[in-house]
């Protein structure tokens, strides 16, 4: 699957496109729609399911040097207000501050990041290491491992993440129940 083919599939879900457009209009720094909502839309098209089947939330990454909770909370509330009419769960996170809360929440160390794509690089499965944003010339798509696993419905562990076998197994198990065609490569 090419980048353009993936983008065409992901944008068939109108919610993805509306969120991406709203991120551009808000001019959040280094803002991307990321992960499952994009990949799972593609899976749904490939398997003939409703476009929003199995999508639990729509994840937004941005990168702002203000690492205070108050600043992130203001962005979360602004996005929710602007996107509330979509009637979906929005999860926005400032990637500049993930290292401040991740160790407490997950019991694993997390290095400070320098941009949003650093956060995308740390997703547990490689197939969800994807982000899309609007640019002056169209769309920017970030996918360090390409789209072959998306096209072939494969979930593969990402050794470059703060890997948790239990978290990966739970995520892959949920996906397998929703997309039985999925091939899950076990963590070693």
C-alpha cells in the first residue's frame, strides 16, 4: 500500500478529515491526528466494515514547550469544544510533557521528546506508527515503517517503544476480537 492509498482510505472516515482540518485551523504546533483511528479506518474499508467500527478514540499529538498541565488542559478543552459536534472521544496530548506523567501511570521510564513524531515512534505496535496533518500543499503523512502491515492486517510489536508485553497483548487482543482477519505477531 502506498502513502497515497493509505491516506485515501483514512480520509474515507469523515471524522478523520474534520479533525485534521480543525487542527490546521487552530494552528496547534506540530499537531497530528495519529494511530488507531487512521489505521482502523483503513482496516474497516479493507474488510468491508462500517468506517468507524472498533475506533475507541481519535488521538491528537501536538508539541508545545509549555509543559504545564494547565496549558495542556486548555488545549484539551478547546479541542473538545470545537470537535464536540462529532460525538467521538478525542484524546489530545502534548508530546513535550509525556515524560512527566508516563512513568507514574505506566511504571516505565520515558525520555523527553523533541517533536510529535518522536511520540509516534514510541507506539507499542509498528502498524499504528502513523500520523496525518494538513499542510499548505495538501497532507503530510508520517509512517516510519510504511503501510505494508496496515494493508496486510498485521500487528507487530515495536521494539523501539517503552514496551510492555502485557499492554501489547491487551491491545492486540482487543483488535483481534474486532478484526478477526488480523494477524498478531507475539512479543518475544
